[in-house]
């Protein structure tokens, strides 16, 4: 069985703040993690906000942020976590593999 991707408290807070600061994105929008359509960078993921999970998505809640994971990346992200790392004074989201 696949374990759902998780978010650290810091990542959930950063993403919640980003959602709230963007015009046109409802405060109850769900974060969706999916495969990237960028053919030049296979294996990368994309994140964005949606009104609700799509059919087949795995859904969860982390620290007050609803999120879902697309089926095409669920196995790749099995047990992983989205976290925040600082580099050159900028915070950025990273995927920390399971284990």
C-alpha cells in the first residue's frame, strides 16, 4: 500500500500563506501535487491549487492545509515529505524522500 505524501508544518505554513496572498485563489483551495508536463525535466513534480481533488487523487490534510496527490506521482512520492530549505537567503520547497 502506498503511504500518502506529507507536509512539514513549515511547508504547510508557507503554502497556506502563498495561497492566501494570491488574488483569485479561495482560502479553502486544495494543494495538488502532480507530475510536471515539462518534457525536458522528466520526474519533476508540479504543485498548484485546485477547487477540489480530481478523480483518483489521494487526499490528506496537514497542519490545516488540504492537499491531494495525483495518481501518476503517488508511488514516486510514497512516504516522502514536502519541506522547506533555505538557500542563498531564499526559502524553497523540497521533496524529502522516505527513509
